[in-house]
C-alpha cells in the first residue's frame, strides 16, 4: 500500500543546519579566492546571513535541551537577522541601489521581531507563533523579490535567481494558509504537506545560493570586460594625446640645443615658456591617467569623513585665482549657508580642481566664473558656471564616457583630453552622487554635481 511521503522533522532541521553550514563555507571560500573588492563585501553580507541561519537552526534543534527563551526567542531573532542580511546582499546586486531599500529591510525585520516577541510574551499558541515566523520571513523577502522582477535590465541569471525567491515566497504563503486551515499543535510536525514544504525549501536554498554565486560571477565578468574595453580605449587616447605635447617638447628642446646662439634672450624665454607649457600638459595628462587607473584597480581608498564643504570649495577657488587672473577672469564663490557632508576630501578636491581648470580654459579673457552651492533635503548641489564658449550638443553627450573621444581646444588653444571629466565622474559615483553639464554654444556652461548629505560607504 502506498505510504504518503513522511520525513522525520528533526532530521529535516539537521539537514537545514548542515546545508547552511556548507553554503557558508562555499560563500566565504569563493569570497576569499575569486571575488573582487566590491563583490567580496556583498558575498560577506550573504555569508553572514547563512552563518546566522546556521546558528538559528542549531538553537532550534536544541529545543527541549536549552531554555525555551534561547531555542525560541533568540533562535527566531537570529533567523530574522539572517534573512535581513541575505536580502540586503540581494539588493546590492541590483543596479538601482538605494539606502531607502536597505532601511526598509531593517525596518521590516525589527517590526516582525517585535511582533513575535509580543506573541511569546502573551503566551500565544505554537501555531500562532509559527504563522508569525512564516509571515515575517515572507515579508522580509518580498521587497527584494519584487525588485528583481521590476528592474529594467533582465538576463538569465537574474531571472533564474528571481524565480528561486518567487518560489520561496509561494512556499511561505502556502505554509501560512495550511497552518491557518490546519492549526499545528506540535513544533516538529510530520505531515505530508510539511514534508513537501521542507524538501522544497531545502532545494530552493541550495539552488538560490548557486544562483547568487552565478550572479556575482556574471557581475564580475561584466566589470572585467568593461575594464578591458576601457583599457584599450585609454591606450588609444594616450597614444594620440601624448604625441602632441611630447612632440612639441622634442621640437622646442631641439631648437634650444642646436641653435641657442642664434636666438635672443627674449626668444629663448618665449621658447622656454612654450616648453614649460607643453611639459605641463603632459604632466597633467599623466596625472589624470594615474588617478583614473588607481580608481579602476581599487588602489585609491574611498575614505569619507565629515567636512565643511564651504571651506573645501573656497580653498580650491583660491588656488585657481592666479590662473583666472592671467586671463582677467572674475572668479567668485557664492554660498548662503554652511553645508556639512561626509565625503573623501582628496576626491572632492580633484573634482572641483578639474572643473575649475576646465572653466578657466574655455572662458575668454575678461569673462566670469561663479561657483555656487545649495542645500537640498538629502543632498548638496555644487555648480560651476562660466561665460565661456559653451559645449556643442554632439560633445555634451560624450563628456563622461570613455568610449566617446572628447577633445576641445580652449580659448587660448589650450589642449585637453576629457580625462579630467572621466575622473570626476568616477569619484562622484563613489559618493553615490550625480554629475552633469548644462550648456549652449556661445552662452557658457554650467557643470553641476551632487553629494548626499549622508554618504553611504561602498
């Protein structure tokens, strides 16, 4: 006679324990062996979630051996925390990252933990507490599951991973309905439904973990491909743009070396000034290249600290006043209030310095450059406005893209490669901010960038 599927509940819980322990070892091993810096942080969050889940299952297995407060209250608080860590790791894999989403996960976790502890304090039935746990886990996993299906970019791994958690949510919903219709009296039930539920949950846990690792690997592969493409583009830029100033330096130095007796002091001084400017352009190009490569390889450490933005910008304005005076340009800084942000000072210095240098370069003599700063509810906005030559639309769209060659001569034929703007864009991304340009040819340009008042560490 056919016997319905029936598994010993304690055996299932032991299986959960060993499965989560295996997953922990797998994740941390992958993190230490193959992951890059960004992926390593995400894997650690996911790994911490699985580690806490392992601890939670272990405490549940000790029910009847250790006090109920440990095997019930603490165990379930640990499981809720594990779910929170795991879902934060899930959200970190999305392109549209948001502190609000992370806060929502933490808020839901705290709320369901409070409800469960209240139910325990009121001595609610086992079935009621199991319903609360099921509802809590369902609620914690719901926002990231929805996010995976609503995000615009879809691929096989992302869809596969989303369906794993959609299946998990369906199982949780089915369990809640079953427990509501057939109240559970024992903590370790051995019904046909519970056996199917446990098998399904176990398989989804393993498949979901494999899906997550594949997603991390895919993200790393995409980043590596982008780095290789950018590297090739950079070689092209450097080969083209170093040739000009280096060729000029070579020609001018040759004139001085071979025919210095034939030139007057004034002519020698003029050649020396041109030689200095050519070397200065080469140095600027190499400096930007070095900083950009350090950002790409993770060699520049992002170290945000609380700083007064007004003082930082004023300092950079003062440093650029001599360059502005050489072209009789009026350079001023306007701010109506004191603004504090959490930011990396060196990176913000580089951003402001590059934008001011560009503004001076593309502004005619007797022009005007104004630096303005405004405070919005959750961000500070800095704008640098010049009365210069403006930016053509065909160039504007390529300003912050390495695959778009941008090279526009200044008002006194100053050369430029666009590397400074690429660097600005990279540093702004580190701060979770935005940068853009507003311009019309012949009517000047305004570069604007934003910084969150509370910068989220990467």
